[in-house]
């Protein structure tokens, strides 16, 4: 049988990242995996009904999301590009 490489999970999407102050207002300030950050942003979007009812792919930014996105609206596909600028 082949032996494992000794590598541990925790890189890429599972590696905890620290959100900026603007993003921390939505997801909290503690380090989180990227997948959890995206999940919490979607929770905020659903809770505040921020999807465009005519085009569900479009997110209408409230005051907190405007600081993160830098614009009044963006598509769900552009969202990760904006989020990555606020993660370190």
C-alpha cells in the first residue's frame, strides 16, 4: 500500500484568512476560511434581501457591502474578486 505524503489539509480554501475592517462588519473579525467568508456574505445578502428581484445574479449593495464592493451593485460572479481585496 502507498503511504500518505504527510501533508495536512489547510491550504487554499481551507486556510484561515483575516478580513479587513470593512468586511469584518459583515463576517466578524476572527480569521475564517474563504468558504466561510463567502457563506457569511451570502447570509447577509439573503437576510437583507439584497438580490435584484428581476436578475437574481445581481447583488444590490447596502452601506456595508458598498465599502467592500466599491460600487452600488455587482454580479455574484464578480463578488469573489471584490472579496479577495479585503482578505489577507
